[in-house]
C-alpha cells in the first residue's frame, strides 16, 4: 500500500548533514582509481537502507517511471501484447482501440524491423528494441511487419498513444448466480474496472455471489482496496483497516454504507504471492466473517510506504506505518533476517506448508477473533479459512521446463496450421489433437527435453496447450475459463458457495 508524497527538506537540521557528500567529494578527488560519483551515491543510499525493513527502498528515475506506469494504469506506446521469439517480436494481441490495431496490426504478426534499430538474436538487444516502440505521445514509429503466409515485409507507420494497463484481467459468470473477477493489482483504475465487471454481471447476468481472485496480486494503492471493500460491506462505519506508525498517527478507514449492487456470498482466492492491498481486502472480509478466504497463506506484507521524490527524478520509498486488520492484528512477517525474508517461498516449501504436509507455523501466536468468534492470528500473512495445497507433482523441474515452451510453440504452430475453434463447444469438447501433441513433443526434443511425465502432469500440459490456443485464437475470457475449468480452488469455491454455513446473507 503506497502513497506518493513530495517534500522539500531543505533547511532542516538532519542527522549527519553533509558528511556523506563530503566523503564522496574526497573519494572523487583523491581516490587512486577513477570513480563514478553518481554510482557511489546510489550504492551509499542502498547500503543506508539495507538495515531498515525490506520494503524501504531507493528507486532510480527509470524504476520510478516503470512503477508509476503500473500503478497509474497506463503508458505511452503502440499497444500490443507480445512475445520475444528469436529475432522478432511476435504480436499476441493488438489492444482494442490502440494505435497498433488502428494501423492494422493483428495477432500472429511478427515485427521484424523497427526502422533505425537493429533486430538481433541477443536478448538484451531485443529488449532495447522493444523500448524503442515506446516514446512520446503523438510521435511516430515505423515498423516492418511479416504476416502469416507472406514473405514480404510490410512497412507500417504507427502513432504512439497512451495505452491502458488493465488491473482486471477478466470477469465472467461461473454459474447462473456466481460471478468471477480476476484482479492482478491495485492500480488507480482498479475500482472502476472492478465496478464495470460487477455492473455487467449484475445487470446483464443477474449475479448474486462473487468470487474475487487475488492470486499473484502483489498489491498497490490502499485507497483502491478500500473502495472495493466499500462495495462488499453494506453497513456504514465498519472499520476496514487502520494504519499507525511512530511518526504517523492512527488513521482508520471505515465502510461508507453506499453500495451500488447488493452482493450476497463473497469468496476471495489468494496464494503465497497475494500481498499488501490484497491482504487488506482478505483481512477485512475474514475479520467481519463477510465471506470465505480460500487458498494458501498470503505473503505477509503489512507495511505502508510513502514515496518521496528526489530532485533528479529518483525516489525514496520509505515505510512509515503498519496496517492492521479490523480485529487489530498485524499481518507483517518478521524481517529481522533480510535474506530469509526474501526466501519465504523456499522456506514454506521446505517446511511442507505449501503442499499441506505440515500446518503453517505461527510467527505470532497472539489470538484475535473474528466478529463471529473464530480465532485468527497475526504476524505472518492471512491464513485462509479453507486451505488448498500446491500439488507437489507440479513442482517437477522437467514439468516447468515443458510449460515454459508452450507459448512460443503455440505461436509457431498456428502460423503454419489453420485451426477452426468453436467457442461454444471449446471448453467441454475440444481435445488437443494428436498431430499437435506430436508436433509439441518433437519441438521439445529439439531443445533436448523428452516428454516422459506421469499421466497427471501430461494432462496438465495438454490443458495448458488448450488454454494458449484459446488465448491466441479465441479471446482472453476463454483463456481464463480454460485455465479455471479444472482449477482446484475454483472447484472448491463452487462447492462451498452452496454448502458453507459461513456464507450466509449479508
């Protein structure tokens, strides 16, 4: 949860004022070897922050720009989703109403030239080429396009414009009454996108219950999470979260009691990478017994950062407070050992927590209570009401190598083969044909990977191939429908919505 602050600290009496600058001047003037002063300053700042918490960080101007784009929900570019494929940029999708689509680009095109830029097999050079597709709003870029079935390069002029970065990946009805929304982050547009999804599903599909998928959602703006919660709690003045720090007074956030659409049953899906604003949403819903949390223990980031912009465009993102769920629990993990803090995934795997072999250890055994009297704990993330383990079979190293080959294979396959998919029957009836499967096996052998996985993993590989076909040849909704069709959390959710007594009317 981040807030942007701009302050001018000139004239203040600060600890150690001037000493760092004085040291750097001596080093630049007298040191035996030539030293880049700017690099030295950055290293000094990073070292200075190293003894603080893991989320207090220095950001270069480039990092600030990238972070702002993600959180502000847009960037300036040509508007494509792409895959780096050899020495070309493969267009997965030209974004609707974007410059690339208006210029005629479509899925399956390859960008083989950005004029005045060299295309190269070198991955770093390719990354630089991709950056050249961005620029100032209203400026032009010429690209060379190679179309499926053509050997001629077509030169296309594209005028750059502002491109939205969506935080809602997809939404659709899981059943006649239950809607599903996948939220990938909390940016400045998240609440509006969320409400667009809710409006559509309530008005056009009579949605009564909602499943909010926050898996892999690393958080973002606190206010967007609060606005989302305001549409889940119908009563006024329920505390949703509060923040407090050494130099920051307690700040409480309460429900407004002004919902647009009444929602009945609420389920939140989370995993070990759901963090920050995601945990605010899950914590409030759990503490008030407003819905069910299904999945695995969340990341455990309960720190609030303020971002202080520096004169050169860089910034200090500094932790100023902790946030607490309505019952008063902090969910921040212990960070005394910085190295172990960043190894949380391997620690949870090694302990058997993620696979369900062992119950998660509680860093803080202080007991808190939900509004219905259920025990909950602080100090290590939000523990789910219903635990869904990672299947240890999917941690197979060869399986993950195979999965990483699917996207480029599918792109190349559909370049050479005409596939006619029926969206209405695809989910239930489409089966990966044998010629595609054998072509995939041959492509793996070229990379010295032999496909000899156990039956469960082979079925999962075929499901992933099917989902990628849906993404390339149908649409994003069918991509997610295909992924979720046999997803254990989704299947468990549908059962609990019908049977769980905690999901009563609110």
